[in-house]
C-alpha cells in the first residue's frame, strides 16, 4: 500500500525568486505557492512582484527575470494583506526554505507591519529530510562511488585513502566531469563572475566599478563611500574579512580603485 501524507490543515509549498541572497536587503521578484488541502485539492498562486529597485544582472542570469518583466507588477506591500489572509491557518513546506526563503518572506511581511508566520505554524523543509535520509558524509560517498564500506572511519589514513578513491570514482561515474587537475580545480571553485573577492563581499557593478556586495551599503561603489562614509571601509578592514577584501579596501582609502580584468588580461 502506498503511503501518503496525512493533513489536518492545509500545507503550503512555496519558492521565491529574488534580487539577491541578503535576507535584510534583497526583495522578492517572483513568488509561487501551492496549497495542498487535506482532501488532496491543490490551489496554485504564482505572481511577479516589482522589487522597487533594479534587479542585478547576476540575479537575472539565475532566474531570467529582468526589470522590464516586473515593471508593471505590484509591490509586495500591495499584495501582503491578501497573501497573509490566504496563508492563514496553513503549515509550510519547501526545499531548503529555512536558510533563506522563509526568512526573507518573513522580513517582507515585517516591513508591512505583519508578523508572519503566525503562532503555531509548522514548517517542513524537504532538504532537511533529504540530508537525514541520504547523508553526504565520506561513508556514504564511498558506498555510492566505490560500492564498498568505509572500514576504520575517522582514522586519518583510512579517511585519506577513501577520499582519493571517491574522487577517482566520481571521475568514472560522471562523463561530463573534467578529468584533469586544472579542470577539476575550476569546476570546484566556480564562483559568481561579479565577485571581486572569494566570498563576494566586494562585487563589480554593471559598469565595472568596485562596490560593496552585502549589508546596508550593498551596491554602493567604493568611490561613492569614499565621498560619503569612508569610515565604513575602515570598519570593514577591522573586521574578520579576508585579506583579499582588506587589500582592495586599503587601496580604496588611498583612492586607488581596482580595474576589472578583461578577457585579454586573464588569458
């Protein structure tokens, strides 16, 4: 007999497309919800939203939604009341929602003076279930790629031998995976092309100026901050950011700004 989910009240699955990954600063550009009723009926709502700010090119590259696509769409505040009414009395689910989507949606509601989720709402993150049922540790990887058990786990030699065998097994299993060290290095270190540093704290703007990539000054160029709040750059230098970030900031304080490498320079 096939097992199924037993519901006592509606369960809403949802996903967001956004201007970025900063919970406090970014905005929703598309919201899709599926309400699963206890009797199995599904109600689907999908709408685009105008974030009230330009959508960064790197975000458009991910979800395909640009400024023109949402120019005539409502702001979140215009739909917040009807949306929270539609969600009232429901539990929530999605894939990897607890790290970002759930938090960002709650912040969007909070800006409108609405506390959400309501008390008593239960959440189910399918990613958490996946992680628990299909662990991604070395033992599981060795079983998947090499069809053998890890004997002597957590001894340095056994773990080292297993990790090498896993890598060789991955190259055998995935035909599209590079089979050179250089190729694998590039594959495993791929990052957003707009990032200046390894963590994306500094980014290139659309017109190739260096800018802040997070927080209250997200999108502000270093030259703009030198004119308005150079103390923020000094604050960043004093915090736990990478040396690659601090080097760029120290040069900016001397009004020496980075130049984005061209393909010719990178060759």
